[in-house]
């Protein structure tokens, strides 16, 4: 596994300049002995450059730093997850509409379309994320987006 991690680090080393931190291997299921490649990144980061899986290991990460205002929700109440879904597709759309020029500049891609920005920010494929979100809402797993 450490050889896989080393190859991953070598292959994606250039993304470190854009804020990627490769934190190492992390065990996510001690019973099944399941490990992942653990990463962290800034919110404005082009996820299309990273695979979801690398040589059999899932790539999992977290966002470092503050989230944009569209993603800030009140997490002080214990049941906030039942009322709001932080990664609602509408939040990504509002953020891109409000900050498109800043996003293009931060990603170094001045010609990016809205779709490309949404894909870059939204785990690599915005339409898939939106489809999965709508399915989870219908199944009652997450709440629908509340515009208020």
C-alpha cells in the first residue's frame, strides 16, 4: 500500500502547488481493513484532476479553510443534517454565479464555462452529483434544499 501511496504522490505532485495536501493512508474500516488515500484541499480546487480511486484505493479528503457564504449553515443544533444538506447542488450554482471570475482566476483557467467550474468544484461531475442528490432526497436520506 505504501508503494501505491508513493506512486500517487509522485503522479499528483504538481497539484500541491494548487493546495493539495496528501496526508497519507488512513484506515476507514478496521473490521474489513479498508484503507484510503487521505487528502485535503482548499474549497476552490479543480477536482477533475484527481481520481476517485487510485490503484484499488479510494481517494478521500476534506476541505481546509473557510467555506463560501453559500455553504455556511448553522451547525449548532444537533439535528442540522435533517434540515440542511451542505453540498446541495443549488449552493454550488449560487457560488459559481456569484464568484465565477474569482474561481476562474484562482484555478488559472480564464476561459472556464459555468459547467466546467461546477464540475471542478463539485467532486468532478456536477450532473452526477445533482442526480445522486435528487435520488437521495426522494429516498428521504437528505433534506431538499431550503432557499431561506
